[in-house]
């Protein structure tokens, strides 16, 4: 069975975010705006990792911009920009796994090895977020489940009401897609926590494997990057 690409991406996002949070002193690598909260907590509680939390957002923004420009350049030359950017993300996740095994565990989140690994994971997830905006525009975000969960609750409420058949059909279809994404993200979070507790740094070998499996997900019909209108 081939899972849709957004479902595979959601699993990996949940996995990377959770494993990174556990290994890198509370750093969010996929949901980077959450680092504002953890940075404030680090300042008050005196915990490590403040440097990486400060760097996460600007690094994320720069990588999103770079991946957008690269995608447009590749598409203009008729090259498969989606697959190439996915391959770059795979390489970044493999590098992060190598850093985890070679330099971890990371007891000081402000040390250079921890910051290097954290920014590598942030860069990989930045590419994934950019691909959602440029190629998977009809899919729910894979790294942030708040909006998807809200829409699920809205659709469930509407399905309890008497609504036209067309609206009911649209709500059911949307509910199924979003539920798969949220479930995949939650499963990724759970798997990351379980494997980190048992394998430590070795748990970071799974994200590049999942990233490789993404190439088996259906990609036909996914548009190339296009300039904004």
C-alpha cells in the first residue's frame, strides 16, 4: 500500500520534532515558532539550549527562501524540483543522524555539536514546510496540527447537523484526509519517544529512511514550483 505523500511527511515531522526536542534540550525542529516559548523557559529556568532556540527561526526562514529560489530555478530548467528538494532533505536528515551518532548525546544544548545538529534538522524541516507551500498547496500542513485539529472538530460538528449532501460529502472527504495526517503525526511523535527512550541517538536513523520512502509515495500530478501570482 502506498501512503499519500502528506501522510508520510506528517509522520516524519512528528518523529523529527519529538526526537529533536528530547535530544536537544527542548528544541523544536519542525514547529520552530514553539521555540519562542522554550527560549523564555530557558531564560527563567537556566536550562541550556537558548542559542539553538534563538537561531532556529532565522535559519528556518533563510532555508525556506533558499529552497524557494532553488525550486524555481530547477523548474525553469525543466528539472524535477520536488524530487531534488526532497533528496536534499534526505541528505540533511542523514547528516543529522551521523551527527547524533558521532557527537551525541547532547547534554549541553548550547554546545557547537548540539547547535549544528539542531540547525541541520531545522533546515530539513524548513525544506519540507516550503514544499507544502509550493507543491502540496491542497494538503494540510505536516508540521503543525492545530489548524487541522480545529478543522476536524468543525467538520464533525457540521456532520452532526442537517446539511446539504454536497457539503456533507466535502466534509467527510476533508475529515478523512486530515484525520490521516493528524494520526500520522501523532504516531511519529509516539514512535520517536519510544525509540529515543530505548535506543538513544540511534533513533535518528529512522527519519532518513522514512524520507527515502517518500519517493515511493504517489507524486504524479504534483505541480512544479511556480512564481507567485
